[in-house]
């Protein structure tokens, strides 16, 4: 279904911008040094093997090792810009109905400018093999970690907005080395985590056409280049739309997809939501609850409406770290605005259970800033003209995890109709829109169970 973005239909069409804090980017091109070391022997094998299979020149499908190191001057400039922010006056209400509270932003900004250590994040990322390859004229960055266990299941994981590869880093160890994290050897995955076009270290599209449909085709090509003849895919937020598109495209080798933000809404229900009408008659209790959750969601996405309509106008969020941080904090999940998991993390310095911390939020924000991807990431909202939570017609095997603080809790009845080859469905007791980031242990267990039947 194509949603009309012209009037009130825009509410549904832009409902997707849920994800979390990500602070953008600064327009300097010299903010960081990116080094591409010589190709490893493993990557040379990938490139030469795939070139022979495709009968293309090796350089056209080369996989290049990647490393990122922000310059000292770039980090100093970031701190200077934060410190010289021109602040508005305090809001005139006691709640958050006017937006992100001044005190919340000033506290975050103070820590960011004085105590936050970006080098710790770089060290964590350096621990994982990172690469770049050109697909359809655009450089695609990705993390690729092979498991030590034989017969590991290849898995490509998709992030969303305003997320990044940092959102999934906590999953890598447990997925690739399950015996170290309470799992079994037969639970092992090879993990591939690409940065979406316009996000993080991937290239920024210079023309239109890089929506979820194109990304789905690109990820299939990426997995082929890495030598995988079978694999599974996972996604939430925009990543959920990418894996749905992969399910529709059904590329050779794709065994199944897993989504933690499923598109299950029946046509009559979706029509009523778009028109602002009461729920259709005959809905079960779970379905009525989902309808009310979606009504609430559609009323809380003003930021997404604007990105879908006028992303290029957001020059301010590319120029001011604090401006963009506030913009990206002001989004919803099932617990309110700003997202509850994000707000609670702003005062959490450590977590023994893997819950979000303040530094993790700033890791993601700072990545956006150093790569100047605030506006380029926003264009994805403009790019996509399809429906969001409505069914898409995916016919391949699908696994679904329903987290209670997601945009809506997909009823099993809708899910079974939307995905006729449903191989797994589970409702969890905690976790929300940023499930992999908020509850990594639960999320890893979900992926192990979700794909068990296709190994």
C-alpha cells in the first residue's frame, strides 16, 4: 500500500522514526581520519572467489578493510560547539508537552563536553573486523565476525533511525561465541552488521532511490560477496522494513527473516487508522489494544513527518550538536516522549544486565556528529513512500518477537495472517523499540530460538 503523505495520511507514513538519540554531524570533512589498511588474505579470497563466480573484475567487488579514528581537532571542535550552545529559556510547563526539557539537555551536554571519552568507543569498535565494499555505486560499511564454531548460521542484522552499528555491537559476542555466553555451539552465528546508506560510515547517496527496497537487494549482494550461499536476516525500526522487503524479494539463499517490529495490520484496520476512524467491529481484546497503541503512535511522530516532507531544511541539526541531540531525543515509544528507555539511560552510568547507559547513547550520537549524517540519515523518511505497519505479503519463513514497549504489540492473530509461514512468535515481558540495545541478553535468546528450525 502506498500512503498519501499530503495531509493527515502523513501521520502513518512517517510513523517510523522511532529510534533513539543520535547526534549529528558537523559539516567539516576533516573531522576524522579514515584509514583503509591493506586487504587481508581472508578478504582477498572473498574478492577473487566472488569475481570468478560473477566474471567481473576483482576491483568492482573488492572488500576493503576499514578503520576509523577521529582526529583530536575534531573532538575538540565538538566540545567547543557544545560549550558555546546558545540555550533557549526554560519551558513554561512542568511536563514534556513542549519538548525535551532544558534541564535534561543541559545535563547531557555538560557531561558530553567535559567527561565523555570517545576513545573508549573507538577501541571497542576496533576489536571487530570492519570493511567497506561498493554496491551499486555506493560504499557500504559493515562489521563481519565469523564464529569459531563450525556450521554457524550467517546472519545479517539491520539497524534503524537514529541508530547505527553501535546499536547491535552488544549482540556480537553472544551470537558468534555462544558457549562463552550460556549458549550451545549449535547456537552460533556468523554476524554481518551493515551501516545503512547515509548512516555512519557508509556512503551518502547523491541521488534518489536508496530506500528499504534497494537496501534489501544490496544486503543480498553483500552476503553473496562474503561467500554465503544461505543466510538469515534480522531487523527493527527501518531494519524491519528492509527485512520485509528482503522477504518479498526472496533472494536465493535467504532462509528466513526475524523482525521485532512486524508489519501485521490488516487492510481494513489500516484504512480506519489512516482515516482517523474508530476501530472496525469484531476485533479481539488484543487487537483492540493494538489499535489504540497505533492511534497513540500516529499522534507522536511530528519529527518524522517533517523528515518525510522537508529533510534538507534541517540545517540546524547538522550545525549544532545540542540541537540535533534534542531533535533526536524527541521521539516516542510505548512509554512516552522522549522514549522511556533513552531517558532512563541518561542517568545510568553502568549496567550489569546490558541496559542502555549514558555513554552508549553518546557513542551513537557522536558517531552521527563525526560522520555528518544527521541530514543524510533523515532523507530515508522522504525516500520511502510505502506503508508502514500494514501487511506486505511476505511469503518466506518469518520469526517475530513482540516487545511490550514497542510502537504496538502485534497480536498473534494478525501476525499469523500477515506472515503465512510464521515459524516463531513470542511476546516478552520487558524491552521496547531499541530491543537489541536495551535488552541484549533477551534479544540474543530470541534470535537463537527464532532461527532454530532453519539451521
